[in-house]
């Protein structure tokens, strides 16, 4: 009996000790009920101002413009720590259920993401203003090929930082709320009409110059092979809902 109990305690202990100093972000998605968009936005805005206006519990809302979830709203709570999940939020959750939830349907539940800061691109710590648009890319990565996925993400990020200074990138790995081999990147920008800086070399040539001849082809092939065959990558466009800012 003690051995069985010990086996159950192992994953709990590992989760509790995993990355205690890491940064986490929470996300939720909601689809307004038919004819309830304005009421949902008004109620969500009031709730945000009431409970999510401080840096430690701020929530920013984006509307999904493309894909199967077009028309839904993604609410993002950034900059959380491990101890954030010890806070009691029952009053806030009840307020949502009573005043906002009646106007929408949840698309799944809360998801908790660990930020991979080594993958940041063009992130200014002094400027925390959200981008007007996000391109959200969700990946399902083969567990035995994480190193190939990470290598491409890190290296292509270095190239993008040089060539597209007006586009930011954040990357996360799912911590809870789905499979652990799920990753997401948010590419933030404020205008669709944006141009990369002019270089004498292509992206491929610049990549090979920085990391070695032939690395572009090798790394790209291994990156593509690292993605699951079914739904290995999904791309969506989101737009900031300024009326729902804290």
C-alpha cells in the first residue's frame, strides 16, 4: 500500500517543484452567445476593471479573427508566478459566473503556460503595452524531438530580431490544461503593413552565415519533422479589444 501511495505522490511532488521561479501565463477562450456580443463585452469590461486592473492580476482580451474559433475572445493573464496559484479567487470566479458567464460559452477551460524567456524576440521589459494584433501559432511537438524544435525556434528568432524589429515574439509551453507537448508563440505587431529591414542576403543566406553553411536546410527539415503529423501547427490572428483593457 505504501509503495502504491508513493507512486502517486511522485508526479505531484515533481509538479510542485518544477520551475518555482518560472513565469506563467493563463489563457481562457469564450464565445458570446447569439446576439449577446455587446452584453458580453460590457459585462467582461466591468469585471476586468473590478478584479483585473492591477499588475499582479491583469487580464488583456483579444478577439479571434480567423480559424474555427473566429468570433471568440481570448483572455490572457500574464506575469504569474507559482505562488499566484495559491491565491483564493472564489469571489472573482463567482462574479464571472453571475454577471458574465450567462452571456457566453467557455471553449474549454483555463490553460496555464510557462514562458520560455530564451525565445523572446524584440521584447522591451520597459514597454508592457499589448500589441494591436497577434499571430498565434500553436504547435504539437513530438516529445522525442524537442531539441530540434527548440534549435529552430532559437535560431530563427535571432534572424527575425535583426530583420523584423517591429515584430515581437513570445513563446510558451503548456504547463496544465492539455498535453505537455503543446507550445504556442505569439507574434505581436501593430500594423499589417510592415516590412522587414533590407539586407543583401536572404533569410536563408543570413541563417547559414550565422550558424554555418547548410544549417538552414538541416535545421528546417528537422524542425518540420519535430511536429506531429496531425494538427502539428495551427495559425490564428487575434485583435486587441481596447474596450476590455483594465
